[in-house]
């Protein structure tokens, strides 16, 4: 964890108490809100809710408004979502325009004076990718690098301490324990992906969500759609990728739980018509986690699943179907040979 570059939120906290770095006199500080003393925290994605839950433990009720298989790039809040955001004591979102259609809602919440924070603020700008095709905007898929996500953990702690300073020690302790789990997950992803033969270490996916994963774990990524699912790929983009699959003899490509599989089907058919059989390597969780209440419905399970499925499909030698800790009993079944 020592090599990660996080924003120095600790400094802000200390200075903030002296110079008002951020308002800490929130009306939620007391927790006396008629909800049994618990804060009501509403988050956008499941990943953000999972992260916040790790920090606050029993101190708050934490909910995500985006459920399983929801694409955050295209998500527009419903009336009941807006109501939930309005009633919440604190709102956390991912940021970097991941939730591109919620910007107005975030602005309104800010104007109301409610504490609202982007977890991405914890990542140092130097660590962000800004692909040329995204016209200067940073890639929002920061949870794909476990160390960057760990920086977001620090951000959540810092912001929770601002609004509930009485429990600062508890939040810090919870985060410290979780950071160890993230460290272990990061190491698992590194060694598992490294066990894929070098000439097969390429993953082809539906949209460009795996740029940080690629950098952190040493696997090339090509995708049919760009960094957001707002725009559809052209025929030329698909044809180029088909040629790539055929030329490089790529054995498997991956579908994503929150993105339509149409482009992946087009790639498989295109390669097939040129005499190269490509399999679906399995379903990956890119912008949404698995079902709530399951291991894959946690951030740890999501990254474990992705890493294990990628390594199994591409011929990794240091990977077992059970995943990191044997919790993915059916990982092999999701890899269609
Ligand atoms: Zn995405």
C-alpha cells in the first residue's frame, strides 16, 4: 500500500478544523434523527455503498440507489431515488462524471447544504488516466485498481469524521482493517493475472471500463465501446476489433453484467466468419457488482470474480476455480470453454 498516491486528506482535516477547510458543523453530527441514532447514508453505485459500509459499520444505514446490472453512465434517478437522496443525512457518489446524468441532482443537493462527497476526490490527479478519446476527462472507473480504491477508502474516513467526529477512532479502525483486505486482494490480482501466458494477456470487453485494471495488473485491454456507454461503436470499430481478434488468435472475450452483449456477439460472429473461433470467457462485473447479499455483491467478491474468470479463460496457471479464498465455488462454470 505504500506506493499508492492518495490525496493528503489528513492534512485537510487538521487545517480544516482551524480554517474551515470544509464545514464540520453538520446537523447530522448528533445522529439524533429518529432513526435509532443511525445516520441515513445514500450512495449511487453498489461499489460506493460497499466502501462506505466498511467505514461506518453499525453507525449508519447505507443504501445504493443503483441496483444489480445498472449502468451508471446511463442512470437517471427516479422520483423515489430523488426522494431518498433528499431525505438522506449524507450522500456519497463515485465522481469523475461516472454518474453523468446525475450532475444536476448533485448540484441541487450541494445547494441545499447537505453533506455530499465524491469518493474519487481521494485519488491523486496524477494517478488518473485521461485517454485521448475522452477529450481531457479522466477515466471514472477507479475501482478497477484496488490501490486507487483504497485511496477512496481514506476519503470516506475523512468525510465521515467531518460529519460525525465522535466516532472518528471507530471509522479509522474499521478502515484500517479493510485496507488490509484490499492489500491482499491487490496482491491476488497481480499474481493471478501474471500467471496468464504473456502472449494471451489481452482482454477484450464490451466497454472501456478496465483501463486502470490493465495498468495495475499488467494485462492489455481492448473494447468495443469507449469509456462511457453513451456512444455506440461504429461498424469500423467493430471490424478493427474483429481483425485484431483474428490476427492475435485471442481465445476468449468477455461480456459485462451492466452492458448489452450485442457488440460482443457481433465480434464473435465477425471473427467466426473469418475462420477464428472466439469463446465468451465469462461475465465480468464492470460498473455494477453482483446480487446484494452474495459474495459477488461485494467489492472484494467483484474483483476476485473478475480476476479469477479472466485468468481461467485465458489460461492462467496460478488460479483455482474457487478464486482468492475459495468463495467462488462456481467460477469455472461461468467460463464457457
Ligand atoms: Zn463504465
